[in-house]
């Protein structure tokens, strides 16, 4: 049996490849037959020409017999398929408009899905790019699911757990990197010594640093370059290992280069190099490794084979119980949980995953709408080909054969659409992967498609092909050759009934209305967030970012250095205000500071009164940032190291700790183990993201609480174009040896707006796609209805029908479908906007402008799509039409 | 479709096997041979022969090779395989039994019952 089967398949295969030979041989044999017969007839006295003619006639229907011979040899399936494909291509070529619209529609649908799936693949499905990346987990705080841990807790976790083959800690930081005499800012990972060994990565060149290289603080002056940095900054120098560079003025030795595909353990962030965490003091300016309360390290670990996630969490929590008991002031109630690495734990991970899932859902809807659209197109086409179908049935073709034919056409169209859509999406994805949304910071999203993406695209294409291909099945099944030939044009009886096409169109319009609603909500949220009060004014202000430690200055020289910079920029003509701070609001990265009420003596986590965004600012900062002072005074140069520590708080802080702004002035609170006196209250603003709820914020004196991080805010009344170069000249003329990054505050703000902008862009594009599909769908059905009923419309006009009546007859049905579809889509869309509220600023579903916008948009789309069919209906000339048939 | 409908299903295959069993033949020769041995009583539309030939080749009852006809034309010659010969014997027996039974049945007279 199996032998026979394999022989059968071999013969199939050989026939498939030698198809032409087989046909050729068959043809020769039949020719020989006719020749032999003609010879006989000629011998009977008939002239040669006549003999050949008669032989051919006697032979019978040669093509039919040839077909039967093919079937008899068993090659019929493959050849049938090839014939179907050929026939389908011929039919599609005969109606290029239809084919183009169908392929275009699908290209949009499948392209959108390929892009969104690539995002999903890159951000959610694909593990970190290390050997056995699926074993790598990130450890989070159990309480608030924050990824940040202290170094000392990390050491305890690393040494006391029994579930991991090593835990590694890392942190994003930046330094002044000096390769050839001029220091520039570089972003990198501070990593624990075992980092590369835990991840199992092997160096491309030289060697990595290991746990054995660590001998206490500042003991391991080594760096490992990323492949990209090695290429761009070190010109792919093959002898790089052993070269000495200056990092914040300290001599560090380049040990080696990481492999090309390895960009660390965060998906968005591509570090330029890795340096041992024990050198924190040199890299960071001060040692953050000594205090258990100083949380900022992220931990990943490789789970031991055979250990479940739950077991590992239980194990970590037993370490947590130990920490909580031993260090109650810092680790009270410590507990841990695990999450996928790559997106700063759940901090970015949760919203990103939710958003990508939401996008996937919406793009799935797009494809569904596209399929509904094509389904109705194909069914209209099948109806128009009624006569052809009936004729083929009459000539002995089977219904199965005709269905297979229609399905082949559908799948061909869907494959064509997939190819076009995928080509487009690859271009977009390449661009997206190379896109660096935030200036000066090596952040990007590598979303290049891989084999999985290709597979999904093909699968989607086949599925959608079958999905819209089966729509006309019922029509073909009902087809009866006799009826078709008799009436010529059928289904005039079905005009009043609700058909499958109507349902499909209504469904499609509903889906499109959902998309339009979602994108309008997003755009509206975006606009609103731009108009909401930021608590500062970014226009006409320039930021200068530097870190005075990068110049190798001693901690006690910081304040003087910063003051020198401030005094220098204040003398630039046109500068109206200048100040500096250790951080600015709405920049990337933030940190919470625990605030306690004045009466607190036990500083354990459960006694925290508020988590506030803390800024160390210089006198003049509020004027430079144009943050309005609502009560009290700002920070002055009279607030020195010897005077009481003062703080300016925002309204939300005042409400949280003192219940009102009035009570706040003169009040005290505790933070960083210090007691602060409230001297002023400023307006609320945005600190982390635009979509955040009001947050408490506190501004303390940078003179009293020094920091090396320096963001100079310089406001000018002469415009930023002139100010930028002037700042560059002034600052570089000072020969401080510091790297400066100068840019306008508006530009820097792009960082904060990034997430919202990207989300709005994505939703906007999807909404646009949805709108396009609605237009083609309505246009398709409208045009089809009008062309089918053109004669009837002409007769109506001949009998004296007015324009309104003609239009109502022609397009009334389409308009009713539009209204029903839009209304249900709008309701669904409003329900779905709740999902958007986590990323879109104040996404309110009951916004009258959004409601009106959706209704207006759908009406406009309907008008646009129905315009041409309506014109055609009105232009129906009764005389011409009657003469036509 | 008129003429083929007259031939009992399966009889064409039997006729072809019988014709070929008397010596290798090309397609046209098979037709002539069938006409000759049936006394020209059975006529087959010429083209209809070929699907049957291809089917028999595929079933392994016939084998074919190219050769030259008596008047020097290139033609494909068919001959029986071993299993073709066996099948012919079985079909002949079957047919004879059927024919005998039919003849007996049709020649029955009232007094014999």
C-alpha cells in the first residue's frame, strides 16, 4: 500500500515537472492516430486533404479526450490547480480595477497587521537576545511592582537565593567619555561583575569583565564596548583590547567588544558600553552602593532548570522576610515578584504590552473590515458573473469546480495583497527600527521582521482569502443554469431583502467607526495634553545639560563650578532669566523621594506620607522656567549650607501634607533624613508624563543639597536660534573640560511627548486606514447598486421621478446601512475608549467634540463615497438606457 | 455521448484487452482489430479509445512503447502485461458466465417453468 502510494506520488511529481513532455507525447499519439486513419481513407480513394479532415472529424472532440486522458493518468489535481490559477489570473486581468482595489484593500489590512505583529513580536513575544533568553526573568518589588532595588539588597538576593543560576544587576547611566581629548556624553550600563556570565554572552573581541575582577569600590577600571560603538567611535579597531580611554577623567581600559546582536537587557535602550558597577562612585559622581535605601539597580536572573516561577518567588520572598527582619527601617515588608525582562520590568512593560495588544486588536479589526469589504466585492462580482457561472454549469462543469475556481481567485488576490502589504510594512519597519525618537539618547525600538512575521503574514493572507472567498458560495450553490439563461439577469426579486452583502457592509462600517472613534479620542487627548498647563513654559528657553563630575572636579568644587556657568550665561545679551536644576520636569527618567510628616520618627516604608518628585534648583530657576509662584518666596542665594534647609512645594504637595496652601507656608516635612521648611508654593505641573494625575513635587536648594547633574535653563527674549550658538561660544570659551548638550526645551520635550505621540500616531494611522476602507466599501456597494439598477432608475426618471426620489431609490439602502453601522460602531468605540485612557491624556469617551467628530467624519466619508454613484444615478438618461438592450 | 452510452460499462476495457492479446497494436490498430473481431458490429468513437488506454496503462494492465507502423509512421504500440493477461482471463470467464446466464434466461419458454 505504502509502496503504491509512494509510486503514485512519484508519478505525480514527475508528471508535475514533466507536464509539458506528457502533453507533448499525448499530442503525438493522437496525431499519429489521425494520420493512420487518413492513410486508410486515402487508400480508399479520397484525396489527402479531405481524408485528413474526415479523420479529424471521426476522431471526435480531441480537447475533451485529451483532458480525459490527463485525468486517466492521475495528474489531474495538480494540473487542475495550475489551470485554476491560470484561469483566475486571466479573469483578474480582465477586470484590473476590481483587482487593484481588492489587492490595495488587502495590502492595507495585511500591512497594518504585519507592522503591529512585528511590534508585538519585538516587544512582547521575543525573549531577550541571549542564549536561552526564555530563562531570564526580572525581579520586581512585590508591593508596587517597581523594578528598582538597592545594591545591598541585590547582594543579599544574589547570595541567599536557591532558585537562580546567578542574578545580575545593572543600571542606565551616563558619563563623559573621552577618546581623543574632547569628552562627549555617553549612555551606558553599570553592570555587576557577573552580568555577562549570567546572561551567557560571549565576547566578539577581547574579553568581558567577570565577578573575579571586582575587588571593592573603584577597583575595576574596565569597559566593554557595544558592537555599534566599536564601529562608530573606534572605527572597528581590531586591536582595541587594552586601549585606555578617559571616563569622567578616570583612566579605563577597554577589555573587549560585545557581539553585534547583543544590546543589553533593555529592549529600548542600546548602551554604548558596559562598566563594572563597583566603580559607581567614579562613574556616577557619588557612591550609591552603600545605602540600602538607595534603590536604582535593576536585577535579572537566570532561573535554574526545573524551578518554577512560583517556587522562585517563594524563595525570593523568604530572602525578603530575612531582609525585612534584619533591616526594618529600609526593607520593611520586602517582597518580590518576577516579570519578563526588557521593558524596565512592569513599569514600561505593562502599558506597552497592553497598548500593543490593543493595537493588535484594532489592526485585526482592520483586516476583518477589509475582508468584509472584499467579501461584498466578490459577492457582487459573483452576481455579475451569474451568466458565466450558469453557462459553465450548463456545459457540464460541477459546482465544486466553480467554487474552487472562485476560491482560487480569492486566495490569489489575498496573496497579492499580502505581498504588497508586506513589502510596504518592511520599508516602514526598517525606518522604525532605525528611528531614534529622543535626541542624544540611544533609545530605539528594533522591530525588524523575522521568520515569524513572514509566517503570520502568509497565514493571514490565506485565512482572509478563504474568509472572503467563501462569501459568494451560497450564491453559486443556488445558481441554476436554466433560470439564468431564461431571465438573463437574475435576483431582481432580492432587492428588498436584507442580503449578506448588506450585513457585511454594515459590519465593516461599524468596525471603521470604532477605529475612527478611537483615533479621534487619541488625537483629542493629544491636543488637550498640549494645552494643559505644564507648570513651566518651554518656548523661548534653551537647556544646557552637563555633569560637573565629568570634568573631574572634586565634590566640594561643584557648587562653584555651577555658579560660574550660571554667571557666564547670564551675561549673554538677550538673556532674561537663567537658573539650573539637577533635573527638569518631563525629561526621561525620574525618581521618587519618600516624604514624611514632621512628626514622623520611624522612617519605615509604611509611614511615608507622599512620594514626591524632588528637584534641586538654583535661585532664578522658577523665573527661567516660568513656573508661577503662588505664595511665599522662591529659593534665594541667602539659603546657604549654614541656613535652615528650605523647600518650595507645589499645590498637590501642599494638599497632601498640609491640606491647604495657606497651612503649608512655614510648615515642616522630612525627606532624605532631613527636615525642610516650606517657604513657598508654586503651581502644579507635569513631571513624568503628560497623562499623569496631579503629582506632589518639591523643589529644594541645590546649594543646600548639592548635585553634579546640571540642567541650565536659559530664557531669552531674542529667540532660541540666536541663543543656542551664543551659549555654545560662551561655554566652550570657558575651557571647563565639560561636555555640553545644548538644545531648546521644546525639542527636549519631545521625550515626554514620545509615548503619547507614538500612540496617537498609531491610532491615527489605524483610524485613517479604517476610514479608507469605509470609503471603498460604501463606494463599492453604491456603485454596484447604481449600475445594476441604472435601467430602472432611467425608467423612473422617464416617468417623472424627481432627483430626490431617484437618489433615494439608488442610495437609500446604502445610507441606511451607513447610519446603522456608524451608530453601532460609535457605541462600541466609546466602550473601547476606556482602554485608551491609560496612555491617552484624559481619554474621555463622553466628549461631545469626539462624538460630533465621529458623526461628522462618518457622514463626510459616506458623502465622499456615495458622490460618484449618485452623480451616475442622476445622469441616467432614460432614452440611452432603453436603447442599450 | 450517444454511441458510448450503448456500450455496457466495462466492455470497452475488455475489448481492448482482447484485441491487444492477439499481438502488440497501436491505438488505431486496436480500433481496426475490434471492428474486425466483432464483425463490425461494435463501433467506438475513435477518440474515446485513448482515455481507456491511458487508464489501462496506469492500472498496469497494458504497457506501451513507441515503434513504427507497417506504413512507416511513428506510433505507440500497446501490449498486455502479465497482470493484464490474468485480468483478461478473469473478465472473459465473468463475461461468459453472464452471457450464458442471460442467454438461458432470455430463451426460457412458458412451458419450462
